[in-house]
């Protein structure tokens, strides 16, 4: 499947839930919503236990997500917004008074992301699909 496209609707396409206890959170969300939460196929053992895939079971347009060990006490749920260019949107974030917290970062053969903060202190991520990302 090609990841190139001409336009974007800036939709939420992924989310990440930080946890203090992955097993407890997995049980909670699985029972609450019926989500299937499991390691990513092909991930090595240490990472497979620290970052799980959340299959929300929704239609194809419904975002899936990830569940991970919390990195700092105030870490919020992060929504990933689909954009054509992370670089362009990072510049827009800063021009509009927001901050880039984590600069453009590659996810091998999937795309690029950047974590940003809006003018109200909310964290979100930009996501650019690109199967040639290195």
C-alpha cells in the first residue's frame, strides 16, 4: 500500500495511552471497550512488553493506538494528527504561539512525527506518512 497522498484532512489517526502498570491498563481498556491490546508483530521482546498495539475494532477510518509505560508523571494521552508535512506544520505551530517539544523524528519505513504543545499547554503529535522514512 502506498503512503503518498495529495491532501489531508488533519484527522486524528493514532493515539498513545501512557500507563504506570501496562497489564492493569490493558485489562481496564479491554474490558471497558472490548479493545484488543497486544504486542506489535515482529517487535523484539523488551520493546514488545513496553509498547502495545491497541486495536479499537472500529471501521478502517477509526484510529488505533498504542499503550506504553509512562515516561514522566504528567505525561498525557497523545493524539497524532495526520499532516502532509511535519516540517511545515512544526513551523506553523511555532508561528501560532505553540512549541515543538520533540522535533521531526523518523519511524523506519512508516513516517515521521513531531510532538508539539498548543497555546494552552496541551500536547499533541504531528504524523507524516512516508514509507521511505529512515
